[in-house]
C-alpha cells in the first residue's frame, strides 16, 4: 500500500519503520527537521512537505500531538494534495468532536476517513504490538486491517467516525480513576500497618482486582515489572494521562454526563503533571497522595 506517514515522533517513527519493514511504500514527513533525519537514519523515506508525501498516497496516516495540529493540516492543503478517494487515517489521540470534524472535512473533499487511536505506548509501537481503537465504516476497517496488523496486535472496530477516540478516552478515564483508587488503597493500607504484599495478595484475588493493581501496581514488590520498581520511569507518563483525562473531561462536559470521578481524576492528574509527574509513570500519583497525607 502507498502510505503517507505524517508525524514521525516518539510513536509515529517506530510505526512507520514497521510499515517499511513489512514492504509497504511509505513516504514520511514531519515539521521537525530532527524527526526527518531520524526517519532517514531508520530507513523511512521522507518527502519535502506533507503535501508531497500525500500526492500519490492511498492512505494518509497522521500521528500528531493534538486535534489542533490535525485540523490545521486538513485545512491547510493536505486534503487537496491527496488523490481523490484516499483514506485519511488519524492515529493521534484527540477530542471526539475534533475527530468527527476532521472526518467530515476529509469526506467533503472526496476522501474516506477513519480514526484509530492507540494504546501500548512507544514500546508497543516499536514491537508492533499496539492496540487500535477504530472509528470507521466496516468497509474502511477492512481496507485498513492489513496495515493495522503490521503496527499492532489487535484492532477493535468500535463504530463509525469518532468511535475510536470515544473508546480510548472512556478506557483511559476509567484507568485514571482506578489508579487513583489503587494508590489511595495502598497508602491507607500503609497507615493501617498492612504490608504491601499482604494487601496485594488480597486485592489481586478479590473484588478490588484491576489492571492498576495486578499489572501496573503503584508500590514496588508485588509486580516486579511495574514502574514502581524503577522509580516510576514510564510506562505511561503523567503528562499523557493528564492529556487524555482532559479529552475525557471535554467529552463529559459536551455530552452533559453526570460524571464526578472523571473530572476529579482530570484535576488530580493535571496537578501531578504540572510538576515532576509529567515525566513519571502515572502510577507515581501514589507519592503525591503520601506527600499530602498527615
Ligand atoms: P510526538 O510529539 O513525539 O510526535 C508528534 C510529531 O508530530 C512531532 O514530531 C511533530 O513535529 C509532528 N507534527 C506536528 N504537526 C505536524 C504536521 N502538520 N505535519 C507533520 N508533522 C507534524 O508525540 P507522540 O508521543 O509520538 O504521540 C503522538 C500521538 O499519539 C499523540 O496524540 C499522543 O497522545 C498519542 N499517544 C502517545 C503515546 C505515547 O506513549 N507517546 C501513547 C498512546 C498515544
């Protein structure tokens, strides 16, 4: 497949490398010159501009920091540069409303559109083991499946345009809330004289069981691979959790859902990410809870 790959950052570059290795015809572009140099070093051919990369593309894949970047690119000439009927695939994590707006712009310009945000982080991007949450028609999902299979191990068709972003922020809102809950439970256990291992042995086999405890446990010891064992090196950085909870908050507000914990989690992680937490794993929130306890 001929793929324009725009946004060759932490996630985009390893994803593009995997597409090249699988034999796809990739032409990359990034506005940051160092990203272009890194792409060339790693065997990803690059173009002089986003428009040049898209000129013959069947799929125009974007991996940008935010929806603002995506909408600016779509309004700035990218849609007219691509051949009619190209499939615009955005894998960035952005607002649901922005994803739907971007898809509308692509379709109005005579193209097809899909959103497919990912989970799995840089490690998953490098290993080709990402999970994609896809918002697209069944037909577009089928067209994309072969390239999603190269970059990831699982692609879930969540519904029409915007549904991939919706699924991602619902999942991450729950994840943010559950990590705060797990961290509060462990700090309370400490204050009550419980050993971490004892509390873990109970929670991991009882009704409080969740990924935040059994895989990403916020205390060192019980789960040797969790970031707590390496001084909270990410993992999933606090800045990214804060970003995703901000997107969830926007969706809670625009839909009028009576959610209380999601917005509270967004505020807690915004505070965490305003300091050193930005670059630490989001499970490091437990240190904030200890610091604010008597
Ligand atoms: P990044 O900042 O490393 O990469 C984004 C790249 O897009 C940058 O190199 C930037 O120069 C480039 N860019 C911006 N505007 C552009 C334009 N108009 N044309 C071409 N290039 C442009 O970010 P990242 O960590 O790779 O994340 C990308 C997306 O993936 C984000 O939306 C993020 O929320 C999401 N995500 C990241 C992770 C992670 O662990 N890093 C995990 C899951 C999802």
